[in-house]
């Protein structure tokens, strides 16, 4: 299957032709973008360099910065002192930012490409009136494992992350919402529970897992899983597809108990300094051809069917990126939790990170051994990564 790859110069010409607002060409203008690490096409392997193309087409410089969790992004916005024009929070965080008055309503006259967003991703729970956000990607959370070391009879559910056979080779999320989501699914709880009793049960479950965990990670997962330093991790489907290019032994599955299904969205925070430039940037990302190039590179799922016409059919048919409706029915979106529940979860997560594990013996009940951990700092860095040209073939093998 021949893959469509634009040369860099052709891509820039395409971008200039697509942008509908030449009045935006102005020296000295800057759009400050705050996005997840490794979450935009950067020109590797002939894919469109999104930011460079936007700059070439408009004369507006892109100042691109990254974060690794919704919570760290929220803290930056809440504490002030930073100026961002475009941010990319996940669904539940969009709702929180709206509730706390930290987002500006969008002027969709400057975002005509919003017309291409599918109805399935409009009028969402987090932005029911479609005033503050434009979907960027959607995806799922599942389990990644190394088939060279993990026995197939052990896979299928979230319990693989609690399997003592793989102690020291298991990774866990380094953010409370996703880590709690894993344990909530395993215990049969809603991902949006407000029950203190259930949240405390989840805390003990995560403490039980802690002695088996090699590390709590976000972007660090790439090195650890690709190099075989770790064998099992919960993470996002799109990132798995990137990792599988570097390690052909990696596999992914949707846990039988259920999993998180999410939407990441483009928003403009109240600290924005150039709203028109921000809306033009969002519009640029929504153009079907630009969106297609971006999603082909990322491996994440596209919220506009028009873009699929420009994507490799094999990518669109990939069952990890685009699972069937029966599988998706097991997914649950995170919703915005009230302040009391959010603070409780944050407090319990701190207990997980700073206290020792819970030893559940096979006959004796539960005994809790507390350990005080001094400092816990994790180096966060997003390294440049090379891709192989035969991406689609590896996706098919991996899925």
C-alpha cells in the first residue's frame, strides 16, 4: 500500500494555499502554543511540519511549549505568570477550565474549518454548546505489553498490572486521574465516581500495586517500553502505535473491564495575547489535508471524517486507532469532578506516591506498612524521535 508523503516544500505551498486569511501576515506576531509532548507533526520522515507550515503561510511565529499532564497545565494557567494563546486540554479538564472562567469563547468566523468536525464530537458533555473548544484528536487508554516477555495467558484485563510475575517491569501513570482510572476500571467502579469509599478502595489498590511498579511515568514511557526496560504499561493507543514502530514486540489491548475514552481539544485561555492568531492556528489544524498529515504522523484518531479521505486507507482501518463500536461501548469518558472530589483524589494520590505498599497475603487479611519516601522527582523530557518509513505495515502487525 503506497503511503502519501508530502515533501516539505510542497507541504508549505499547500499550507499557504489553504489558509484563508492573508490579513494575518504581520511581522512580529506570535502565537504561543501549549501542547502535550510529541503531539504534533514535526516534519519527521517527510510529514508536514505543522508549525513551520503555519509560519510560512502567515508570517506568524509559533512559540511551541509542552506539558505532560492536564494537571500540570492547569496549575500553570491557575497560578498565572504565563501567556498561552492555544492550549490542548483533555475533555474533563476543558470542563474544569470553563467552570473556573479560564477559557475564552471562540469566534468561529475565524475557524471556518470547524465545519469538518463530525457531529459525534460536537455538543459534548464538557462543552455542550460548542463555545470554547474544537476537537483535536480522540483516543483510548489500554494496556501495552512486550510479547517477548509477557505470557499471552496473562493478558486481557487490567490485572496484568498487578501480576507479581512481572514485578519491577510494570509502569503506571504519573497523574492521578489516569492512575485512578486504571484501578477504578479494575474494581468495577465508574471512572467518574464521587464516592469517598470507592476512591479510598482505589487508593489501597494502587498501594497494593506500588511494590511491583518500576516507575510512574508520562513521556518517559517511550524509552522504557521501546528499549525493553519495562514490559507492561497503561497508556494511550496513539502513543502505542508510535512505540510499536521502534519495538516490534510491543502489543496493545483494550481491557475487558472497560477503559477511558477521551477527546483532546483546542482551546484559547484567558491569558491569550493574540486571539485572532490563535483562532487562525486552530483553523489551520482543522483543515482536512493538514489534519490528515498530522494524524498520520501521530497515530491518534481523527475527529473529522473529511480528513480520512487524505489518509492511507490502512491507517484508517487500523483496529487500535479505530476500534469497532462493540469495543468502544466499553469505553467511558472522564467527566469534570466537583472541587471536593478532585481535592480528595489529589490528596489520596499523594498518599499513593509517598506511602508504602499494601501487602495482601493469600490467607491473612490486609496489612499496611508505611514508608516515608524523601524526594520524588522525575526527569521529564521529550526527546526527538525518528520514525521508520514502513509505518503502516508495522501498525498492521502490531494491532
